[in-house]
């Protein structure tokens, strides 16, 4: 049966894609390269070849997202929620005071300079 096998990429619009890409690199540690985006390599199956998830930033006026005009929230896995939030606070990143603990992990939220809400998830 034909099916989706995973997330191929995350693409967002920005008035200043280069600056926003640098923000993700500088504050969240993305391996971002201007003009290329950031690739995160992973393996779903130890027997399989490498796969990747891509992050990239597009110009505000891109037609790539048409006809949709909806916005969305990004979700990123983290390995040390408290340590990352402490680091981001010291760098002046806007942090939502809300926290949530669930049976499958811990959650917190931050905002990038374009006002995009980002969910941080530390799996248990």
C-alpha cells in the first residue's frame, strides 16, 4: 500500500529569510547555511540508508505555499529542556511562561523574531 514514510521538510515564509535562518542557527543550533537551509540526518531503521528532515526559510512572497495562507507551529525535539530554556533566556529569546508535562514528554514554547510560535518537546 502506498503511504507517507516520514517528514520531508519544514518550510516557512519570512520578510527577511537570511536573518531568520541565522536566528535559528545562532539560538537553536541549526546547521543552517544561507541558500541551502539546514539538513538533519536520521535513521528510522538501523538497516536502512540515511534519511533527512530539512528546515529552510522562504521569502515572504513565495508562491510555493499557495493556495494556503494558514500559519503553523513548529515542534522541535530537545535533549535538555531546562538547560535550553536557561540559555535562550540569557540570549533574550521570548519564552512563553506556560509549561506542560505529559506522559510522553515535557513541553515549552518560544517565539522567533517573526513571531512564529515554536513548541519544544523533551521526550521522556
